[in-house]
C-alpha cells in the first residue's frame, strides 16, 4: 500500500527548488520550469511528491504548498487515467485527511484537487467521497466543516448532472436536506457555502430540491438581511433563478420580494447589487412582469438610473482621466477576436432593405466593453432597456423628470449616465420620446463636443439609437449636423471616442442609405484620413464603417473620384497583410461590399484580389487535408480564412457579373468549390453555395459542366435544421434551374420533395420560406410537367410566402412558373385559389407578358377545342368581375387585396 510512501530527500529538494523558481516573474525561467515539470511527469511517483508538499510539508510557505497542489491538479486533468493505482489512492486519502487544514488557502487547494478528481469520472470510483464529506460537515472543528463544504460546493458546481442521476443512487436526496440545515449556521462562510450548494440545482429543477422547495424558500427569506455580503449575494442569485423555474412559489410573496430586491440593488457591496439587478432582467421576461411591477416603477426607475453611473473603479479601469491617447499603440489583448458571419442570400421586402432573420446587434453594447465584462452599470442599463420594452411609454412618466436633471447636470459622471439612460430607453419608448427629440437631438449633437471623452463616446452610442428618427426628418435639420459632428468624432484624439463614433456612423449609414449620396465626398475624405490616424483595434472597426457605407449607397460609389480616394488605402492594407493575419477577415468583408457596390469600377483591382482569394481557399483546404491525414504533425487550419475568401469571391461575381468570366476560366475555383461544398463545417458550405449561385448568374458556361456533380450535394444540404446552409443551397438551385431550362429535368427528383417539405414546415424563418417558394416556382417554370403534379401540396404556403416581397427578377420567374404549373394542373389550385389571387395582387408593376399570363388564368378563353380550360371557383366573381378587355386587368388586380379580405371573412365556400 503506498500510504506508507516516503519521499527521497534529494528528490524533494529538487522539486521544492522548481516550485520556488516557477514563482519567478522571468518568462525564460518559467519556460525552463515548464519543460522540467513535463520531464518529471515521466516518473510515476512524481505526483506523490506533489501531494506530499501540499498536505504534509507544513514547514514550507503556503504559496509554495498551494502551487504544488495546483500543478498536481493540472496533472490530474491531463494524465489521471495513467496514474498507477497506488498513486491515486495515496492522493485521495491525503486529500480527505487534510480537507480541514488550518490554512484557508490549503483547504481551498485540496478542495479544487478533490473536485478535479471527482469530475474525471471518479465519483463512481470513489464511493466513500460524498458520505465522508457530508459526515465532516458535522465536525465540531470549524476548519474541517468549512473545508468539507468548500469541496462539496465545487463538486456541486462541476458535477451537478451526475449527482442527480441514477449512476450514484441519487445522493442529493440526502445532501439537499443536509445543506438546508446549515442555512442557520453561526458562521457566515458556512451559510454561504450551503446556499451556493443548493443553488446549483435550481435551474435544472432537480427533484430532490423541488421536494423541499418551500423550506428552501423560507430559509432564503430568513437570510435576506444577513450581515455577510456573500450570503446576501447567494440569496439574490437563488431568487433570480427561482423566478425562472418556480414563479408559482414566489408569486404569493412577490410584493415583498420586489421591495427586498429594490434594497439589494442599492447594496453597499457591488457584487450583491449586481446579483440583485439581474432580478429585473429576468422579471422582464416573465408574462406577469407588467402586473407585479407596475406599482413599483416609481421606486425602481431611480434605482436603475443611479446604477448607470460610472463607479470610481470603472473610471480608473477605463483610464477615464486620459483624454488624448490616439498615438498610443493598442496592446494585442485589447483586441477582441473577430468572427466572420457567412454570407446569407435574402429577399428584399416592401419598404425596406434586406431583412435579416434576426438583429445580431447586442442591444445594449454601449462602449465600455474593456472593463469587467459585466458590471452594475451595464446590468442596470440592460434592465432599463428590457423594462422600456415591457412598459413602453408608461415608463416615461418616471424617467422624464429624472432625465431633465441628469442631462444638464454640471458633474460629467451624472450627465454621462443621463445620456446612457436616453439611449437605453430608445427602443422601448421611441413613440413617447418623439415630441422631445427636436429639442434633445440638437442637445446631444452639442454633447459630441464635450470636453470629457467618456461623455463624447456615450453620446455617439445614444445618437445611433435614434438614427431611425433622425433619418425620417428633413436632412438639413438633423441628419446633416449629426453627420458633420460624427465625422469629426471619427477623427477624435481619443481612441474610445473614435471607436464609438465609427460604430455609430455605421448604424447611421444603414438607416440613411442613399440619403448620404450628396455627402459622399465629405464622408470618404474623413474615413480615408482615419486610415492614417487609427491604431490597430479601431482600424478593424473602420473597415466595417466603409463596408457598411458601400452596402448603403451601392452603385453611387462608382465614380472615378470616389474610387481614387477609397481604393489606394484599402489596397495598401491588403498588400501589407500576410495570408495568416486575421486582420484579413474584416478587410475582406469590407472589400466584398466595396466590390459589389463599385461593379465595373472595381475592375482595375479585380485580378490580384481574385487570385489571392482563390489561393486562400486552396491553402486552407490543403492544410485541412494534411491535418486529417497526420493530425499529430499538422495543426487544423482556421477555416474562417476560406469562408471570408469565398464571400469576397461572391462579392466580385455579384459586382462584376460577366466580366469575371476570364478569371474563372483561368483558375481552378470550381474544383475548390466542389471540395468546399462537402466540408464538415456548415459555414464553409453556406458560403460555397452562395458563391455557386453568384457564379451561376455571372458565367454559367463554366459552372454547367459540373452540374451533375453539384446537384446531388445541393440536394443533401436541404436540411432546414441548418437554416443558412439550407437557404443558400435552395437559392443556388433556383439560379441553376433558370440557366439550365428544360435540361434541369433529371435533377428535379433530387430536390423537389425536400423543398415542398420545407415550405410546409411550421416556424420556418421567413427568408428560407421566400427562397424556397422562389426556387419551387423556378423549377416549375423550366420543368412544369415534373413539378405541377405536386401543386396542391405547396400552393397555399407558396402564395403566403411571396405576397410581401418586392417586384424583382426572382419573383418574376417564380410567378411565371406558378402560372405555367396551374395551366398544367388546374385542379391543384382550386381549393386555395383565393391565396393565389392575394399573391398576384402583391405585384405593383408586372411585365406585360406576365400580366398576360395572369389574365389568361383569371379569364380563360373557353372554346370547343378546349373544354377543360381552368374555371375559377364561384367566389372569384367577387374578385374578378367580368372585364371586357385586357387593359382593365391592372385595375382589377389592384383592388384585389381589399376584396380578398372581404371574401376571407364572408361565408362563401372556397
């Protein structure tokens, strides 16, 4: 038995020396220590030495002993399965004997070691652990009880799921009642551990806890005003989680709970206040929120507003006293990793630009992201934002009196918080704010020149939240002054302000679109000057502002003087960056937007950009193959390089159209695309299908020879679980069918059934429904005999999907398809004819020959030779009164929407 194990004195000294050296700040010393530790791991009893130093060598200083335990913990994580039995038994018994060490640091380290062993699957192989720890809770010795509780808390955090499974004979049935006994313990540390242990089982609605839910809640209430902040924090955390899972049990006490949370949100201890503030965020998601909270708004609003002020620590962390820092280079850890969003093809809707499936902007990402990720200020602002969305303008009764005082306050910290409040309520209270905006917007535009950088930066953000309103007013009144001042802030001498201004300007661009065209020279002048001024981090945001500008103004950017301003600095950066540099992501995204906007104007830059994108795809695929065949020798590539390159190639194909043909002819892009379309990573497939669709439109002669290889892959990717992949594959099939014409016939069976299934699927996102409907229509246009027999299975969802999209080429071809299919299979539409009428009425200006197709369906010529002509059902008389000649058709279709409504309400049989 290795419990009698004794260390070799010389070996022990060597290890102690290593532990001392590893505390040195010198990186080269640390590196050599790391190598020697790796070597020592070859010796089976090295881990015995480490546990010996932690638990037995009391003559050593605590940091060294603790470090020994933490190195052992890392070894357990990495190699535990290779420990000889004797070694693991020795470590386990030492841990249990020393859980009550007199030093809190050593107890905590032993606890970490125990939970690490437990989470390596050892809870099953260490059956005495939980009973022993539960027994130690009853020890008279405080250190033993606290050490055991510390270890149990860590086990509950790390292994909650397995504790509630049959694998261990459900130990929680004993543990939870045991923990509840300790809620009234005399030691605050123990009380805190006890609540923290139980809290791990709330969200999962663990049955052992649900059986004791009432005593648990009673005990929480008893601890509500505990003197120990950690206990109050855990009580608040428990109540927030119970709000999500056992609202029924809290409702009878809700008035008192809200009063309590109001106090705790103002707790002297910021950690308690932050935990309590989460309560309002969670309550806002509950249907009862309005009912239970409306009587408390007058108290809650000032509490949240007060929490939105920067604390002194925030200001120190934000270097709020440094006004000018534009010349100081960024440290690399300040730069967040960027993730590329793959290209998704969407339809345009009436009265807007492209509609995204979801808004990916974090609604309250105001600009202090470098401090602790989440703090009271951010939580209070987020709570005010969600509550504004619940109470709408009712909240203004309580906010407006406060705002008056805040916005004009002489102290900058207070004024700044007022501007943040104004931004936080923008979405929920927009209607009620409109009467005040003519006065507030000019005031905010003035605040853009405030002498405090933190005031200038938050003002940028808040103004961006009202951009939609600004753009809806005559441009000279607000848009022009706002744009002028924001552009000055883009060139601010403070980096935080530059960043906030660039982000705000991108939002303004999205809202204003072509309204910005008259100011393009002025805007480009500023953005290009910022290239020479910005440090690394803000440069990445600048790319985004330029890309958004290109998306917003489109072909208006294609003027020689604009191209001459914009392209040289972009191409200079493009040439500076190596293929491995992740800064390529935002630059490629930016160039993709610019290429699409400039169209023929991008031609001079096209060849090197195209070639490099193809190389990036090729390199990434080659690296992936090497990694697959020899994973030990070759790292897996970062496939984002390939995704961004595919998306830029799509942008080139879309912008340059047929002129890209020669570049495609001279490259192996189709072979590469064939590989990308089969990649394991969905985002790679998504982008490759978008590129396939764009190349089909631009130069089908090169795509056509590969169609027999591509179509089966497209068919297998019609899986609506992966929405964006499915969406782009669907769109590409539609584009291919238009080019193939009747030759599409052999491939219909590969895709039609999946498409019909998708269009009938409940809760399918709008973009996917629209693209599916268009593709089904296009397939029916080129191969009506193959598609028309299924008409009845998709006609109704087809019509409802396409009634809201704008007149365009895709809609045109889809409707030609549906008309052709109806003439082949008129019976397929009879039951749902009213929906077809409604869809036809969504056309503003159909082309003459398409209008003719509609006309022939509504009023078919009946002749002896064609007795089977389609006769509309009787209800259509309401929509389609007899019309003498074709010129009246447009009038008839124009009145259809109101008629449809009346028919749907009347009792006439469909």
